[in-house]
């Protein structure tokens, strides 16, 4: 049991020292899996129709000592927004629900640690491009005798964000721009190393 604990501790210290400090003479690379969850706050047209929703992300990121502390990542996300009650009162709708599935790619930069004695705390920024499939379900008020409808559309956009990282745990806010569906995502992320080589 102690051997497993010390092995895990050595692995985490090695990964942290390689990717958060200066590059050594040997090349090192790592692949990481991150899971994030948090609220999604709509803006613009989306904000007029929808209330705050919830979402989650699955992220694969990669870095190499040749370009650390920059990480490159692919992100798959899902979020759901219920309708805004005030919007219902002034429309023909009794319900409107928006689901967004997003596929993003970009780069994340880790700044020098603010704290590195007891814990490792680093500011981070990230940004990239986004493709999203947006599905909207419209349910009309019964007395109108209108048939409910389902609308799907594809949109391209971008995202940019920043926050604080404990390296294996991040707190980050990201602004996501899609032409008709802008939102702010607030995420708590947990990261696991999948592969590491030197």
C-alpha cells in the first residue's frame, strides 16, 4: 500500500515539475483527461429566451516539454437551458428548451505559479475555435392549437477564458461566442494524467 502511495506521489510531483517550471534537457510529454461541470449563463438572444443552464465538458489535452507551459486540447461539451419565465408571458410558447453540443479545439497557457510552496497555484488563459450543434424545442400554449416544433442548427464560433489552476484542479470562466447563442461557462475541472513519457 505504501509503495503504491509513494509511486503515485512521485508521478504527480514529476508531472508538476516538468510542466509548470523550466524545461529540462530531456524531452517529456503528457496526455491528460479533464472533466468539468458548472453553470452556463446565456447572453444576447439566447439570454432573452433561456434561463441559466447546466453543462459539462470532457477534455483531452497534450503537452510536450518543447512547448510547455502551453497545452493543446480538444473539448466535447453538452449543456441544457430551460426557458425563461418572463419570455413565456410575452410569447406564444409555454416552454422552450435549448440543448447545445459543442466541439472545441484550442491552446491553454499556464503562467508562473503564484504559490508553489505548499500547493501549486497558477493563473491560466485559454482560447480556440468552436463548432456547436444547437437544438431548440418549442412547445406552444394549448389554446393556440399550434404544433410543437424542433429546430436544429450548426454554428461556428470561438471561446476565450481564464482562471486559476492547482494543476490537477482548475476553476475557470470562459466566454463562448456563437452567432445566436452566446454564453458564459463557469467550470470546476478535475484532471487525471493518462500517459506520461520522458
